[in-house]
C-alpha cells in the first residue's frame, strides 16, 4: 500500500510545507528513529475511521463520465477499489482538512469513472466501486456504489390502441414502456396536454402504467399518448384516438293526427333524446306510425285511371328486366364455351411444355428413376419421354412473356415451351396495374413465366429465392402468367415493434388473387439461429391496401391455415395457397436470441496513392443481400480480400465494434483517430438497411510498400467476436470482383412442365397412389417422411388430401439442384413398394 507521505509529494507540497504540516500535527523526529506524537485528543489513537460521505450509485449518460467521492475522519489514507482491483494512486484527487469541532484530520478523495471503463467489464456482473480508509488503529470499507450505463430503447413493448367507447363506459389504454436504465417514468398526454389524475379524479394510472378513464365523457374524446422518460431520453408512443360516441334515443310519441282522406291517422317521434353523436348508432325502430280510422270516419274511394296505369307500367318494366337477364346469361355461356374450346386446343396441353429438338446431354449417373407409361390412362394429355432432367442444358428457360394482358382470340401455341417478349415491356405493363405499382423494376431480381396444370418453377439467380408450382396446383384448363421478385427493404415500410427484426428478404409472387388447387412452395434464406426457443417467428403478408398483417405464428399452425412454414438452419420453405408479398419477422424472447451476420471485406483493386481503404460490410446472412453488395463492389472496382465470415449478433442492446491492429508500424499507419469504429445496435437489429459498412483508411509510408499484414477485429460488446488475419499484396492481384465470387447461377430462371422437376409426372402419380393409402405395417407415406427426415411435419402432411404429394413437393423444393433421384428410388425400394413398378434402369434402357 502506498506510503501516505508520498501522497503529499504527488499533490505538489514542497518539503518546506511538509515540515510545517508535521510541526502542526505535533510529529517530531529524534535521531535516526522516527516517533509520532500528536496533539490531537487522547482517544485519537483508538479511533477507527468513519465515513462522512460514501460513494453513491451513478448512471453514465451517453459519454459523460461520473465522479465518486469519499470523505472520512480520522483517516491517514483513502483509496478506491473498483470490481476488486485497486484504482491507481495517480487517479485519486485528494483534499485534506481538519474538523474545527474535533480537531481530527478529514480526508476527501474523488475519482472519475468513464463509459469505456464500465464497458470493459464482460458478463452479467455490474461495475462497482468502494473506498477503503486507514487510520492508525485499522481500516474501514464504505458501501459499494454501482455505476451503470443509462439508456432508453426507442420502441415501446406495447402501445395504446385506438378505441370507440359508448358514453359513461370505462376506457382502458395499455402502455408498456421501452426498456431502460434507470427505469423510465411514464406519463400520459391527451392532445399534447399532460394528464394529472390529482386534478381530474376521472383518470387513473395503474402501477403497470396503464391509463383508465373511469367514466367516459364527451370531453374525453381525443388523441392519447404514452410518454416514457428517464435521464437519457424521452420517448413518445404512437397516439391512440379515443372516440366517445352517443347512441341515439327516441323522444315521446306525438298525439294522433286527425283522420285523413286516406282513412288513416298518424303520430311521430324524433331521435333527439339524446341525438346520436360522434359515430353513435341511430335510433332503432319506426319514427312514424299509422292507424286505420273507424269505418264511420273513413270516406269510400274508388281507384282512378291513374292507379291502373301505374300497375300496368310496373308489370311492363318487370318483363323487360327478365328478358334482358336471359339475354346476358346466354351471351355469357356462349363466350365461356368458346374460351374453353380455345384452351383445350392449345398445344400446351398436348406437349406438356416439352421442348422440341433439344436432346439432353447424358448425365454422369447412368441410373434414372423411370416407369413404363400407362397407355390406358386418360387423366393427362402429356406426350413424350418420361425421364429426369439432371443436366441444365436439357432444360429450357422461360424468361419472358406477357403477364396481365388477356389472351387474344384463337388458339394459343407455345413453341418449345417459350414465349417471346421484351422484359422491359413486361415490367412496364405490370407496374401500370394499381396493386403492382410498388413492385421492383430491377429485372436482375425478377423472373416470370407462363404455366398450366403441369406446374413449373421460378428462380431468381444467386439469391436463394425460388417458387415451386407443383403439378395440379393450377386448375386444368387455366393458364397463368406468374412472376417472382425480391423487394428492396428500404422501399417498403414493414412495421417492426419492440424486439422484432426482419429475418428474410421481402419477396413478392403473383399476381395475387389467382385460384390455386394446391399450395405452391416459396423458398428463401433466413438469418436467425433457427432455435424456436429463442424466437417468436411470424410470417407477414402485405394486403391490397399495402398494410401488413400477421398470417402465421410458427409453432401454432393449424391444419386449416392456408400457410405453413418449414424453418431450416439457413433457409425456409413456405407452403402457401395464395400468392402475394411475404416476409419472415422474428421477435426475440430473451437476450440469447441471435441473428447471423455475414462479414465481407473489400479493398481497392487499384492503388496509386499512399492511402488504402479497407471496407468491412456487416449484412444479414442472406444470399440476396450478398449478391447486391458484390454487384455494387464490382461497379466500384472493389476487390474481395478474404472469405466471408459469420458472426452471431445477439439481442443484448450492445453495439458492434470494429478495430484494426498489429500493422507493421514501419510501413503502415491507421488514419482512424479513435481506437475503434462502432455500428449502433438498432441499425443492425431492425434490418431496415440492407447492408452497413465501416471503412478503415490506412496510409503507407512509401509507394514501394505493397505487403499488408494486420488483424481486423469485429465483436459485439459483451458478446461474440471474430478476429480476421489479413496478409496480402495490394499490387499483385489487381482484378476486380469476378464471377467466381458472385457464385453465378447458370440455371434458367423459369422452367415449365416436366423439365422443372426431377421426378417425372407419371412416376409421381404412381408413388402417390401407392403410398397415400394407410398400410398396416407402416409402409406408406409416413415411412417416406421418416426416411427423408421430414417426420417433424407429420401433422401438416396428414392434413392434405395426398400426403405423399406434399412430401414430394417439399423434396423437390429442397433438392432441385442437389437432389439425387437414385437415392429416392433406394428409399422407395427400402419401403418395399416394388409393386408400384418403380425400378432402376440404365440410360440405354430409357
């Protein structure tokens, strides 16, 4: 422990002042031996120090440091200890005085605590400090003072909702303020004026911050806002409009009128007690009553010629309307019959979208799953060989075609399964429709095609987004033009509240409103940790009015729901009976919930100056965002300098920090003034910005320096981090981002008919008819789901008319590029369904 005289030397006391103080306190020196004698009270040597002032709990607001003070008497030394470690003596500010009443020495010590010191404490322990005082008798410890970083989140966990309430009824408005330290105080406002329950007893604020209007009055109509505030900030919820309405009430009936010429007398009443107001209901019932007079008071009348003419005219109008209705029905039936004949004559149904004159290349695997066609069946007009398409060259693409224009008169033939049209013309025609004006005009992120009952597939290259249209999903006799596009998040206002975050791209498929016989499957990436114990995952769908609604909560699906979602480690498959705009939104249930971030590093491909920039992108781990960043860097002439890395980002309110270290000081230096860069938590968590990045500007001391080695650290405060080792030559590889990093997808964006599926159509029908029927030994669709590791979706499959068909649809969606049809054949053989005529043959036998 430091010697207390040394404290006076640090405080700037000269030796002469030290001698004066020693003489004042009565200390004398004799020979080489020091003896301490004091003129203080006789009991001073028996006193332990006691504290006059102890450190108090403090909050750090933004980056403003806090001061902790400790005062004790009698004390010879006082030092602070923070989180079990002594604070350096140079960080203490010391003031010594003497208590005039007791003549005892008083010592006061102050230290400064910064935000950086508090943030260095990892884990769940809080940062604390206490002071320790010494006297000649012993030591004493003060109470602990806890230092916390003050904050107030932006989003309310629950906001008040608009209400319409009848007069004199009770009104309850809920409010759960955002999380904050210290705990925020809550007040309520009506039309921007603060509500004071003391001055108006009709208002009551509960312990959990809800506002109760005991008895609604007309004057209580207004906009109510919940306000949360603490020492950091002040937050306002969205205003909730409260309307106090008044239902109408009848007045008393008037007196009966005299008997009139029509042999009736009348009386009336009015809806004025009270009159309906502010959306209240009108009075129910009649406002006028009539009563026949007695026969003596009623004069006899004879119908005139004008009454006869009125009746004749009414009969004539009724006959005309009936004749017109018959004509309309006949015209409609004739036109419908003509349209059905056109569709039936279309070559789509006879060729099954089979490409003509294209011979697929021979696949590496010589064994294919096939079946001899049943020549007796009349359920389909598909003609041609039934064999799986493994080679992309054997598939044909449908990259364009009209979407919304009605089919012209006459027969419609698709030559080789393609429709020729200008893509830009397609997008311009599509966006003129009222519902489609918000669709993306980016053709690189849009695909479309024309499909019939044989189904097909749409894919947006390099995004992980695809739409599978199973066979029989489109009713027979119908031909749909369907599109698939990925929306830019900044173009849409997706409402996120509390701890919600966007987990997937926003994907549109349509046109909405088309009739589907079976669900289609939309596949896309998702960036959660896929642990449903940490998340409440919801599927949101955009309505025709551009609002968003929750249509599915994962884990609580019902068999009657038109949607079902399968969540995998990095992707999800959505079964949907309707087309529209969808997004996957997750709400963290606790701080253990984490999103996957993809860290991607770029640098300048060409550097002719001393400055050199390294850009670090932090984005959601989905392929569509990665594709957009790669395309942007290719335009900028950027260079990928390291493989992408994955970082788990937790819902802990802590920011993301980036820093660069271990550069050779003799050749490089950083131009960053601070020790690190920081991306705020909410900029990452809400997902409204597709990608965020930080730029590190380095400076080489000589143009001849080309080798760069360093450590790049990316970490979340009190969370996970990544340390990336960089070692490269800035002059050797001067290529811009090339196609190998873009993971170019050469597959067609639109495939129709059998070429879109690995399982041929007739084989699929045989498998379904063989496995749909329950089998006593379990050799049915349930065993197929188990062998394909899909048993967790048994209840969903069981709710379908053909469970096997739903299983095969999901298998096709998951394994279009990577699936092995021979493995599926092996599974069928293990189940023991040889009687279904499913067997392996070679290419020559096909």
